[in-house]
C-alpha cells in the first residue's frame, strides 16, 4: 500500500485537527427581536487554547467591529447603517448597541480567528429584527348610528403604523365571523418603513338580528413576533415519496402524516401537518414548490381555546396531476409570541328598536288622550249644573 500523502493534504489535516482542539465558540447570542430604540448586547465568547488573534462582527457581511488583543488599539468600530456600538462598554467581542432603529435589522455574524501558526476560524450567524408597537388603538370607520333589517353594513378598521403589521380580527357581538361576512385585508408600508393594516368588513343585517336592539362590532389588532420557524418536506413522485426536515435551528419540527408511499395521476393527495405544541398554538402554512398552496387545497381543523400548549393541524387536499410529479410539499410551523393586543368597539342600533319605541310612545299618547276625554266627560255635566244654579236669580 502506498502511504505517501501530498503536502496540501497534510496541511489540511493539521489545520482541521488544530481547529478541533484550539478554537471553540462557547457563547453566541443575537436576539431575534429588539424593540426600536432599545439597546442590545451581541455576545461572542471564544475558548482558544492556542491564543486568540481576532474577533470580528459583521452586519450583512460588512465588518462593523474588530477586537485584536495584540494591537495597540484593541477595539475598533466601522461605520454601518443602523449599527451604534458603544465602545465604552464593549470589549473582547461582547458588543453593545446603545440605540436601535429599523436600519439595525439584519444578519449578524461573529467570526473568531486563532493565533499563529494556523489562524483557524470559527463563526456563527443570526438574524435580528426590529419591532415597533402602534401609538394608538385601531379605529373603525364607516358605520352609521342605526340600520334596518336588510341593510348592508360596511366598516373599515385601520391599525398601525407598526412593525410587524397588526393582524386584524372582527367580532360581531363578541363572536368571530362566519361565512356570511365578507372581509378583505390590506397591508401597506409608510415612508418610515412601518406597516399599516386595514380590513374591510361587509355583511347584510339579516333576520338573525331581529331580536337585538343593538349590535356590537369590534376590531381587534394583535401584534405577534415569531419565535421560531421549522418545516418538514415531502418530495412527491410516482416511484417513492420521501420526507426530509430542512429545519436547522434546533427547534422541534412539524410532522406530515397520512401520505401514501406512491401517487399516480388522479390520486387524491390528502395529507395533514401537525405542529409542535406551544401557547398560543403555532400557525401552519403549506407550500407547493415554495409557493403558498391555494386556499382551495387547505383543510382547517378547529383548535380548542385553552390556556395550555396545543398543536395545530392543517390539511392539504388536491387531486394529483402530471404537473405535481417531483413536486416539493412543505409544511411550515411558526410559533408566535403575542406582545400587543388592542381593540375598537362600535355599537349600532337596529332600527326595529326605534320603531318599537315609537309604537310605545304612540300607545302612551293614546292612553293620555283617553284619560283626558274621560275626565272631560266626567266634569262637564257638573259644570253645566253649576252654571244653571248661578243663572237662576236672573231668570
């Protein structure tokens, strides 16, 4: 056996071995979300047996901070949009941003290099996002004080500006909307980069509201920050379907079930995605070849309201066509943390209430008229007798 090795192979082997034993990233932390205006620590701690040459921080691949212990000036910062490093408290790779704005959002990477002779490098990267809450509650526009049965009610709810955009939910007499209501949602960005949510509600005041004098129309604005995203994929073909989990962030992944080993043209694809448990329950989204699945394909299963961790189950159902072969079905589970809930409530009257009130008033007026007539009938004969007695001496 020929045991000779090339010089380049030997160098690679030595450097790899040195990297395993000499340099290790022991603490790396970048918060996923930071409130606009608040300060934040970016931590990068290194264990280096052979000595540390440098620790560097990058934002979106642009260097913003460098720590070189052997240099005369150990810490140096470099200008970058949205990065406000306070050198008075930052040291040895632990970087403090004393202010944040929307430009601070981005991908942050710490890169540490060992000293001579190998300069082995280790590093990690995470994304930091900035959030901002709205300054006021959502507002409902477009409602009249009262309506008749059969009238169309149109209302618009506007929330924001905020980041991320507020999710708007309509409640009629504290109940969620049914299929009888039409709703359209729109999100726009303003010049500051914040997002304004609006939702239009339209429905007919049906006979179901006959027994109600008033109707409460409520718009709830909820702002949530996602804590983790994980997914599982199903590669579909006519030979053998395979599952894989592309999620690499260490979070528990959703599970795709009910799939068949093989699909033929015309077969019904009927699969379910079950999320890991959390509170509130995660949201699930289905993708076909990285595009959101058509709403016609989605099967929603109810989630019971509790204060405990729960899973979410969402189905995907469609007939297999030739275009679906070798497609990638992806189920994504998103865990959210609710940080702000606000609402606006408007109460409108059913005109039936006014009609009943008018009938009651008319009835009361009629009773008063009858009373007056009765009193007159009772008093008039007595007045006539009295007048006759007064006139007798003159007759």
